C-alpha cells in the first residue's frame, strides 16, 4: 500500500512529465481507434449498400436457382414457412422477391432492364423508400412502375409516360405489358440507376403469368454479426428442399474486396503502431533519464532495487491506464459524430466507389470493440516499454546517478 501511495504522489510530483506521457498514450489510442473506425465503417458501408440495394443479408431459394436464375426454378409463396422464419431470433424482415430481366421501350428507345418487385401490402424495402427522389410510389391495383433516373433519361421518359415491357414469362410464355411511370429512384450508383425498375409483386406476377410465384426470400437481420448463426437456424426451418445463402456466398467478390481492405488496414495499423511505439519510447527514455538522480537517492537511503523497480512499474501501469482511458474518451464522440455525419468523397475517389457499387461516403463505425481492442494494444505496448526503465534501475550505480 505504501508503494502505491508513493507511486501516485510521484506521478503528480512532476506534472509536465506526466502530461507528456499521458498525451503520447492518449494520442496513440485516438489515432489507432480513428483509423480502424474509419476502415471498419467503410467495410460496413460496402456491405450495407449491397444488402439494401438488392441482396439482403440472407436469401432463400430453391436448390439450383442461383446458378441459372430461371423463373421455372421459383418458389410458391404458400409453400414457404415465412412466418416460422420471421419468428427466429435476429430476423427483422422477410421480403418475398420476384425478379427478371426484360426489354423496356419508350418511343424509339429500348434498353434491357432488371425488373424487381416488392409487396405493397406488407413492407416497403429500404432501397425503395430511401431512394425515391421524384413522383410517388405505385398504387395498389394500378399498372405503375418506378425506375432509376438514368434509365428514364436514356429512354427520354418522364413521370406519367407509359413504358412497354417485353420479355419471357413463366414456362416460356411471352410477357408484354404497358406500365405508367409513377416515380424516379436515385441509388447514387450509376449501374443501378441505368438498369433498375421496380413494380409491385402482384403486377410483376401478373405480367409474367406467375401467380403466387417468387424467386427468393430476402431476409434482413437485427445483428449482422450473427449472420452465420442465423443462416444455420433458417436452414433448419426451411429444410433440404431449399438453399440458404448469406451475402458472402451471394457476392464472393465483395467478400474478397472487404478482406483485401481489412488486410490493408492491418498493415496501416502495424505501421501506425511502430510510429506510436517509437514516440512512446521517446517519452519513456526522457522520463527515465530525468529520474536517474531520484532513483540513485532512493537507493542510497536504503530502498532496494526490487522496490524501486516495482515503484516505476506501478507508476507506468497507472499512467498507461489513464492514457488509454483518456484516448478512448476522446475518440468516442469523434467516431459518433462521423457515424451520424459521414465523410463525403469527391472527384476520382467518389467515381471509383460508385463504380464498385458503393455510396461515396465513409461513415465511421461505433463498434465498442474497436476502442477496447486498440486500447488494450496500446496498453500492452506501454507496458512492454517499461522494461527499459526497469533495466536502467537494475544496472544503476547510486553514486554515479547522484553525480548527474
């Protein structure tokens, strides 16, 4: 207890030295947490964009559908255990999805489009509710569609115009219909804006001659971190006649891109920690040289080297813990601010992200484990660096030290 009291007094006896050491540790934690928070936030944004725009965190299909994506491999809604899936933990939304490719024509212009559906009577997908920039949503029972703004520009069509849809329906039937544009969508992703059209599930089923048919169930989760566990639970519910695929299996290219991004982040963090270690060692070196005389006097009046080493070790532990806490406290509001007010990219960086199908913004992650993990890493670094002053004390000659 006496050593602990003495260590606490020594910390505040030289406030300048303590402030410098605390600042070095706190800024190390701050920079490390900010860098990883930005990196993880970008990765989460990439997943979120893909999930909200088309995939969902988990999809359920008939076996073999994902390989060829034919309407004939669709599922009958009445045969699906939708309510049982909804009742599972971590499942928030189960959306019946019907999709197909068709030719869209207006006047002299035509373009191949990706036609998707949503159930007006149940829930409105985020990609529809958030991206509608003009007009209104299709009304139930009316032949109306909403489409990407770039597709409308290409067709030279506007709200109120009638489009012709032509394609292959269920079991080889010809699918053709006239639909009025009721609204325009802006996904902030050029590829989707050029090729995407939405209509109600009932309208698309009628157009394709596929009553009660869907191609997949799109499932959203409350906690994406429990992705694989939830997928396993869904498999036990739907049985062996259906395949359950996570977004990682649906888009392996995106998974590889995120893994590459994470690897790059780890390399940057390693470089940052090397810089942090040298900066922190500089403060430890300065503090040790300043205290040689003090340590010499303590040993001259009878304090054992073992007690001196314990005293210095306790001081460094206290300062390290204080510095880590200070750094985490400083980083938390900054990360929270940029979580709610993401960085908006401009120029070539924004174009590159749009080409990858990701919104050109970087929201920071507020995952608390980022602060915990990097706080512990900096704490370990600071505790490893205490080896230097311990070695100095072990080899210290009191007479030589007091001559400084």
